[in-house]
C-alpha cells in the first residue's frame, strides 16, 4: 500500500510565486506547504546572501514556521572550462549558508559543455571537478544533489548514471526532474529505471513531447506512474515544485469560464496550479498499490 501523506513532503521554489521573500512565506503558509527550496530571495540568489541577509532570512523562516528542504544553488552551472577554483569558493560559501539554515540538501549541476562538443571528451574533467565538490561536501557533512539539467554533462540518464556510479555516496545523490529529461529527448520511464537507486529528491514539473512545460500529469513525463513506483519501493522524501508555467498554453482547457480564457498565468496562479496538480496525483495514489 502507498501512504503518500507519510512518504511525501511537498516543497517548492517559491521565488516562482514572488521574488518578495515575505510574499513567498505568506503564500506557503496559506497554501499549507511546510518547506521551501531556497533560490531567489528579494532578487538575491541564495548563494549570494550576505551574513546580515542570511540572518534576516533565518529569522523570517523561523517566524513563519517554514523549513528549508534544499538550497537551490547554481553550483556547477558554469562552463566546464570556466574558473573552477573560484567556483569552489562559491561552493564553500553556499555550504556555509546551507548549514546555517539547517537545510538537508544542496542542489547542484555538472557543468555546461561547449556547444557541439562530444560529452565523452569532457568526462574526465567533469568527474574530477564533481569529485572535488563531493569531497568538500563530505568535509561539511552535507549532501549535494545533482540535477539533470539540459545542456550540462549530466543531462541524459546514462550520463547521470555514469556520474552516480562513479561518485554516488551518502554525500552525493540525485535529483530526478521529469521535464528536464523530456527536454533533452530522454524518456522518463527509462531514466527512472536507470536512476532509481540514486534518487534522493524529486522536482515536480512535466512537459509534453513537444517540450512545452505543463502541470504535473498533463505531459509525457509519466509523473503519476513514476511516483507510484517510487512510493511502492518505500521511498520517502521531498517533492519540490518548480512550476515554469506562466506561459502555459493549455490554461484555456483548464478554465471553466470561457469568457475569461487566456494563455498566460500570473506567477501566483501558476504556482497554485502546479501545487493543485501535484496534490491531485498524490490523492489518486493514496492508499493504492503500485508496481515496484
């Protein structure tokens, strides 16, 4: 049996609701979401917080009763040939922020490759850099989560698997992002079977075969099927909303009043649509068995 209420904790990138941190926290409380994946705070990236701003963020989170599920950092989102020692300094500062905010995870990436490059030519460079980053995380007793972002070395499931087989450990695990796999032509069911042992955290966004972002369950990501398999295996963890829906072309089909139909959403509307779609999936899965 699947008990999504005990297995899944909903979080999300609330900077897609508003760049105002106060508005982010107010919305999460109103919508009954207990966690946040911190990325943009009052138009400041989480990795760039000063000590004073970090103190303010910590106080506001505490007052709102909101916990941080992960630091949505940009670490690893640079070119593989860019200045790496300087980027390691940024990682250390972000790990410091992670610890100050008691976040269990820090999301990161595996470097952009030169346009048209053969990824195999850069494998050793990528692995060397990721290994150094994972070792730094170990020193901080922190957990890095590699996200399958389009355009980086680890964008397809076989390369994500290669990274995890080479470096996966208690301090280095995987985020599973449905839409990002679709955007690089990677079937999500195949990706899930390859990545299953390493999935620590899930980003909730879906996309059509034409690579248009849609609410979870409305695309080609097999979101409900994969979550069912994940829960049936006993997995417990965070489902983090990353809506990307402000230009959602399918909005008209979901609106009941044809006189108000349009093709774009405000940021709050997009966030609430994404949340509602996920909760509908979890409701359908609740109490049901699913193939492991």
